[in-house]
C-alpha cells in the first residue's frame, strides 16, 4: 500500500495547494465563508470528475509509454503533463472564446474573470464542433485498437475475434467512423451540420496525421535516431489523445461552475492523479498483471466517443459518463483477476 502511495505524493501536494487556492478564490469572489466552502467543494468534485473520466486515459498512456525510451517517458511525464494541465485546462477554454467571440486573449481572460456567465455561454455555443472533433478522434483510437491483426488477447471473444478478422479490409475503421458521422449529421439541425462535419473531418485528419507521423518517426533506419524520433512520435500522439480526452471534462465542468479559474484548479488536480496513475501502471507493469485492463480502457474510450456524438443532440450528465467508463474498467479488472486465479490453479 505504501509503495503505491509513493506514486501519488506530487498529486497529494497539488491537491492540497489546489483546494487552498479554491477556498481563497471563493473567499475573494463571495467575500464570505459560505462562498469559499462552496468553491472548495466544487473544486473537489471537479477533480473527482476528471479522474473518473480520465482513468482510461492513464491506461492508454501507460500502454504507449512502455514502448518509449526512458528519456521520452520522463519528458512526457513532466513537459507533457504541463502541456496537458495548462494547455487543455486553461489555454483551450480561452482559445474557444477568442475564436467564437472574436476578441483578444487578454479580453477573454477579463471576460472570464468579470463576466463568467457570458464566458460560459460562448463556450456552450462551441460545444457541437468540440464534441464532433473529440468523438471522431477517440472513436478512431478505439477502433484502431480492436481492428488489428496483431492483437492476440481477447476479452469479449466473439466481438473482438470478428473485428480482428476484419482487419484485412483496408480503411474499415475510417468507413465506420464516417458512417457514424453521417448518421449524426443527418439528425442534427441544419444550422449545426456544417460546423459538425468540418470538426469531424478535422478530428479524422488529425488522427491520420498523427498516425502517419508516428510511423515515419518510428522508422528503424538508424538505431539511435529512430529511438529519439520514435519517442517524439509517441509524445505527439499522447498529447493529441490527452487533448481529445479533455474535451468532455472541460465542457462538462461548466455544468458545475462558470468560473474559469476554479475549473483550471479542479481539472488540474485531476490531471496530476492521471499522471501518477500512468507512472504507477508503467513502473509496476500493472497492464501485464491484469491482461484485460487495457481492453476495458478501450471499450471505455469507444463508449465516450459515442457519448460525445450523442451530446450534440442531448444533454448527458457527466456523472453517467464517468460511471460508465469506470464500469467497463472495473469489469475488465474483475475478469483479469478471475483469469489470474484460473491460471494459478492450473
């Protein structure tokens, strides 16, 4: 137990500082203990929400990190996490307002501080293209895992065996994602269709571009150079993947509060726990010990992508999203433990 807690020491420190910051922020905004306590509780709920939505992200990160060189592993766990925390939890929401409202970055910060409700309204107006981009990218990530001839371990055998057999059909995952995009485009109100399709195509092209770049950089032409470039390719892949995972959490956070700075604190705390879980999964080889855990994560990603598409039409509570993803991972963990027990008896 103590060995596991060792990985979370920085996350605990950031939690303490973040909750103190949330309390102080509430005191400054509301000028009273009740407001400060409210901000403290919302910050804690946001952190839990981010952890529940991003646990599958940690598993996928660990799977990719174990193939990277130690140097690039460390770079991702330091610079990569900083980019994830400050880029997606602070810069990204500001960038949405800058583009949607046609104002400068400084004005966007002032708007977030002085008129949080107007800021949240602008963010909500950009929800459809954000969901289309993130849903497309994440669905490609999940299908690319299951439709793979080299995949050897199956959890839900009938489904996964059939998907693996279809891997010889080139571009099948792209066709499936485009079919889903076309279905939702046909249902959406006309005023949203153009932005939805543009963002969905952008998500698809981003995935393909990262895949191509990763393959090019991973080419084993020169041993030392390939190791370094391969690390860069995996680094870029993980950064885009984390960005896609963050869409749902960032947008969902506005259901709890309109304060940008409180959202940054809560989601930043959650991101640190994702980093700690990723490090623990890599160093303790947890994915090797629990053979179906990775499968559960990718099923969770697939469900999240469908939910992001569905959110362009209906409101789906973030708690439901988090519980559903955690449910798949929990079932995969239970199946892995049962498999290990059968193996030990045999």
